[in-house]
C-alpha cells in the first residue's frame, strides 16, 4: 500500500519540526511519555492496517513512501497522509493521533537522520548501521542519501554483505531506494568480483535501472572475460527500453577486440552507429589499440588518418598508442615522423609521449638520444617525471656507469622530481651487482629520510647482495628490520640467506633457516635445496646431502639437473671418483643429465 508524503519533507527526515522543548514541568514530561507510548501503539496499528510487520526485515514491497505536493493530514512516524474520506483522528477502524504523536515522532525522526548523516560523514559506519536498525525498529523513515553513503562506505571496505543488509533495512522501512542507491550497491559487488550478487540486485530492483546500472555490470562482466553473458545483459537492457550510450558500446567493443578480434568489434561499431549512438575518441582509441595488438600497425596508422572523416578528432592518447606500437616493433623513424605530424596538427605531446620515446631509446642503448628527448620536454610544456628518468638510470647502471647514474639522480632531484622506489631499486640492484654492497646498505638506510619506504624487493636486493659477498650477519639484521616494518619475507629472501650461509660454510645455520621458513609456510624451491646440498658436499658430508635429496623428493619438490651434478661432484670430492663417474653415465642414459653437462662435470672430476 502507498503512503503519501509531502515533497517538502521528503529529504530532511519527513518533518517540519525544528525544535522540541524537552525541559518543563513534570506534567509536560508525563504528557510526553503518554504521547511517546501512544505513538508506538499507533505505529503498530498503522503497520498492521497496511499489511506491514512492525519489526523484521523481510523486504515488504506493498508499503511504499511516495511524494506529493500538498498535505491533507499528518499521520504517525513522519508519514504525511491524505485522510479526506476518514473522520478526523481516525484511519479506517483504528484510532490515530494526528497532532501530538506525529509531532513527537517527526522530531525524533529528524534528529535520528541528522545523527545518521553525522556518523556517515565521520566514517563511523558501524555506529550508523546500529542507529539505522534502531530507527526502522521504531518506525522512522531513514534518509536515502545518508543510507546510500552508508552503503558506499561498507562497499569501499569490502563489506558488501553489510551494505546489502543496509539495503534490506531501507526497503523494510517503507522508503524506496532510488536508482543511485542500487547503483552504489551493484558497483560495490562488481568491484569485489561478486558479479552474481550484482545481477541478483539488478533482478530485484524496485525502480527501473538506468544506463549507469547496466554499464557497471557490463564492465565487470567484460573485465572477467564473460562477453557472452555481457551481450545477454545488453539484450535485457534493450528489452527494458533502457538505451545504451557511448560508454556501453565502448565497453563491449573493447571486450570484443580482446575476445573475438577487431573484425567482430567493427560489426558492433556499425550497430552502434545504426542505433544513432555516435562513437567518441575513446571508442576509436579502443579500436586503434586492438588493431595494434593484432600486429597490424600499418592498418592502425590508416585508421588513425581516417578518424577525422568520421567526425571525430584523434587525441594525444590515440597517437601514443600508435607510437608505442612503432617503438615496440623498432620503427624509430616512423615514430619520429608521427611526433612531427602530431605537432603539425596541433596535437600537443604529453609526458607519456616522451616517456615512450625515452624508454625505447634506453632499451636500444641510445642513451645520448634519450637525454636529448628528455631535455626537449620542457619546450613542449612537459615536465619530466620519475618514469622519464628511471629508464636513463637503468641504462647507465646496465652499462656499469654508476657515476652517470648518480649524476642524473642528482639532476632529477635538483629539478624537483623526486625518485620513487623503482628508481632506488634500480640503483640498489646495480650497486649490489657491482659488489658495492656497503654503498647499497647506506642508500637503503637513507630511504626513509627521503620519504620513500622500502618494499620487499628493496630488502631482497640488498640481502642477496650481502649474502653473495659473505656478509650474512648484516643480511640477517636486515631480515629482522624488514620484519619489524611489517614486511613478510618470501622464498627469495630465504633462498638468498640459505645460499649465503652455505657458501660461508655455515651449513647447519642454513638448515636451521630452511626449517624456520618451512614452519611459517614458505615453500622452498629447488634452488634452496641445491644451496644446502652444495654446502653439505663442500663440507664433505655428501651422505647428508643424499638424505636431503630424499627429503626434497618427499616434500614434492622436483630435483633439477643441478641437483644431480652437485651430488656427483660431492661424491667425487670425497675420493669416490669412479663411483661418481659411473653414476653420471647412468644419469646420462636416463636423460636426467645432458651430455654437455656431463662432460663439464667429468672434466672437473
């Protein structure tokens, strides 16, 4: 059944009362208590009359709140009703107070909604949720905008089940969620990867879905590789006369390019045009990208040149897609011509444009030309960022020109471009490979003062560097430091330490570390097992190494060729050269060890 409310009251708690004097004589308090009790009794009566339960959230759809432009009479709990045909103070056969109880409840409802908005605004979602439950229990109509924000807050925290509960409470309150409320919940489900739940919400919406509703679901389906299901949703959308927009078709065209190829996507483009929906530059960029990914660069260039004839101008992103494809296929001269053509047509290059060129030149070892491109950027209104400098630093490090790398790091900072963790990881890797681990440790210690927090790969790089130069004590200290910062060591961290300890002859310490990280759930790989077996063989404990091989197989780790050659060399090292050679020949016959590897082992023996 519909309950009619005045439009002026629809948002702010459905009440025109701004003040209510709670202080007064005992007589007024007694009246207030009677009004409150009567209001609750009237609420139950009205709910029973309208066929709604006073409590419990079973999603009744027969009781809705609608907006009207005028008020004939005011009922309980903030509902403004038209009772022209009923005697004053009556609703059917049930008695309703049309003044005092309504005033009291309107005030309470307004205050509750104000508090609900405050909780949501302050991010106190759980408190807001409890208040909402209490409001509906007492028959108050919650503010839809505040409830929508509450749903959004729970979705952002990944608590979609809680957001769904809010939606159920809203529906049970007698209020009608608008399409925005449903879109927020559907969006939350889609972001959480719960597409089936999003589709269930779509099916039970009490208002008509709009194009945003469908676009959200289509994007999620397409991102999950469910193009067929997305096309079925599109059919449903068309049946409900909710017409797709340019975003809808662009989503589907992009997914079709990935799954079925550009040829099928072009058919969708034709359908889009036939339905009177004009493609925009984003649509054309998707198609250009698809053509490039299919390796048809010349066709992509031709398509780029034809875009203006379709009533749309290519933008810098369109050109960047083509430019990246040119660079990845080594067509540098074409890339230079495209850049010149962009400038001639008045399409200003972006930082991304120049970064594509710099990255390509650095990969080719053309660092001088990359520097020339970097220096031209300000003339075109582009300020280089860390992605502009990082390829240069990597290039210098690769060529073992650490002085130039440090020089450009200083230039980078002097120009107001602060290095990111990728920059520092590049330098740390180069320093460790060059054996300059002390400098690497020094740089690592400076990161926090430079506003750049080390990540797992940062520590792994330096721990590996220290382990390789026999400084495992320092490496273990870094392990403790990274743990203290909340970083979880992985197999790379432990393999570096185990390898370092084994090389230093501390094989028992290496085995202890090995079992420590097994206990915390890190699964060793063949490299880790091989490091320990090598340490045991060097310590003339080949019998233990053979036992370790058995343990390796038992734990489900497949031995590699190196595993067997380490053991054969260990057997020979202990003076059993003939036995080792015999075992080597047998392993060659079985195809476990290659002949070339066997020859190298035989020479050492």
